């Protein structure tokens, strides 16, 4: 291994998948694994511990951004050089882990994103999800000149400069998607994508289901992007 690596798996009520996700990460990752249990109430915590990985437990559900940032802070404290994150719901195929690590460790980019839309067969999503992705693609391109095909992908690998930057108080606590990508690009970080296979959520769950959640998500994302654009551009 050319760098000290860790794999961060944020999970909330993923008892049905967490053991297999850990198994896949262990098989392909050659890295230390930490699960961030974001206040699960379904046995996720016990199953992750039984799998023999390090687990950080939130006392209650605090949001996707807080869960991933807990992983970033842990990685900084422990001196890791490269961090890969994947969701605990089993959607991310672990076979791509070595490629994502290689892109970062070989200096291709600072942040590597696993894109479900670069596969030849493509990937289908729901109407609102697809509309949001198209909109965020356009916003990223308009504000940074960079085309990112999968701005909402949670399958990401990054070097220490990136995850150390993500430990700042300004990191969004709920939805770190297009907003953080725009922030990174405006500050001179290099982002690249890798074609990856992704499966639908095995239980059919989505954080963007329901008109209230969708409206809240879009409002927060636009507000966050506006704040980022008001900051002085660097890099």
C-alpha cells in the first residue's frame, strides 16, 4: 500500500446491508475501515461491531453531512493520507475501490467521484432525482467551467488536503453534494470521475422521497451554493 488509507462508511438504519458492505470494503480496500453509525435504531451498530471494524456511534440521527464529517475528523486525527467513502446501503459496488484509490494516490486528482452515468449502459433514476442532477450539473458548469456527470454520488475518494478541508465548520451538516464540489473547484482542487456500477437501494429508500423533503433539499442546496459563490474565489 503506497499510502495510509481508510474507508469511511456512514450508515443509518442499514442492518440489512451493512455486513455485506463491510465485507466488500474489506475484500477490495486494503484499508482500515470505520463505520459512522448515525443514530441507527435497527441493529446496524451491533452488526458493524460484530464485523470487527471500528465504529463511531452518534447518539441520534444527525444527518449525512455530520456523519461523513465525523469520518473526516477521525481520519485527520489518526493521520490517514487517503480516504474513501461509500454508502452503507449496498448501492456502491466495492470492485471499484482499488481504481478510486489509485486515481488519488497516483496524483490524477484530489477528489475522485464514482459516476453511475459514465457506464455504457447508463443508470436510471427517479424523475425528481434526475431533474436535480441535471440542474446541479448546469450550476457546476456555469460557476466553475467543470462538467461533473454525477454531482450527488456518495462514492468518493480523496487525499488528505480535501478531507482536512472538509473538517471546517462551514461543511454542510445535511446534504454535501453539488455545493461542496463547487467550493472545491473554486478553491483550486482537482476533481475527476470514474465510471462505476451502482445498484438501486435494496429497500427502495431515498432521502429525496416526498415533496417536503425534495423542497427542503433544493432550498438548502441553492442557499448553500449562494453562500459559496459570495466567498472570494481562490486558486
